[in-house]
């Protein structure tokens, strides 16, 4: 079974029904189900980065938010 979960395949905001291009990446983990250094990565547009961060913070999930342009480095 392949379960890469929510790994983004496009640079699109992870907020449901938002098709905007993500300009932030949120790396987070759920300590209850993710062991070791397993992480999920969400992308967020400017409008939803605070929503998604708040969603995770409300659950006490460790997370890191970084501008996508700095962390990706693969854009030209
Ligand atoms: Zn969005």
C-alpha cells in the first residue's frame, strides 16, 4: 500500500477548495500518529497560511512555517 498521504504534488494551497498557488509551506507532525521524523507538508496561500497554522496549533502539533520560495529553491 502506498500512502504518501498529503504530500503535495502541485504547488497549490492545502486549504480545502482553495486552488490558489501556495506561497508558504507548513511542515507539521501529529505526535500521536507520526513517529520519529515523519512529517506532513502543507502548502498555503497568503490568505490561508494563518488558518492552517491555527488549525494545527489548536491541536498542539509541532509545526514550521516557511516561505516556499526560500525552502523550495527549485524554481527558476
Ligand atoms: Zn488558500
